[in-house]
C-alpha cells in the first residue's frame, strides 16, 4: 500500500517522459558568457561529481561545478563555462560520450576477467574431483 506523500521506489530514479519530464535540460546563464546550467533530474552527487570532474579536464572548459539544491530533491545543477571555441552543450555531450565509452570498456574487461576466473575455478574443481 502506498502513502500519498511517499513515492514508489522506482519514481526516485526513473524519468517519466510521458508527463513531459526530461532527464537533462540546459539553461544558458546570462551572468557569464559561454556559460550554461544543466539540470539533471533524479540524480545525485555520484553523477554530478563525475561529470564535473571530467568537464574540468576538457581543454575548452574554463569552469565547471555542480551542486544539489537540497538533499531531499534529486536534482543536480551543473554549471559549465567554456572559452568560446565550443559551446557548453558540445562539451557536455563530448564528456558524456567519453564516459559511456570508458564504462563500456570497464564492463567488458570486468566480464572477461570474471569469465576467465570462472573457467579456472571450474578447471581446478575438475582436477580435485578427478584425483
């Protein structure tokens, strides 16, 4: 049974696109040139810090940082300012592509290592049973 003020657990991380929610939105920041704020819905420090740190490593980024509005509100605000040779959106997309590729490679390496260890363990078990 669900209480009226308690969301279902999946509502804490899944975006309801049918109701018009978007996972990420960009709002140009008028106070600085070549600067945008990105709002990531239903995210926390994990993704905010990861993106912020990778954005800082980009050669065209002058400033990048993130904050959470409130601990109980799952929204991350990321501000990015570039040198003007590329837009903040282009840098954000590039960093996201880099992270997807890096974590894809990590997943493949992990799976490969896991399967190799499983085969070695099965071989050791066969040798133990065969003796």
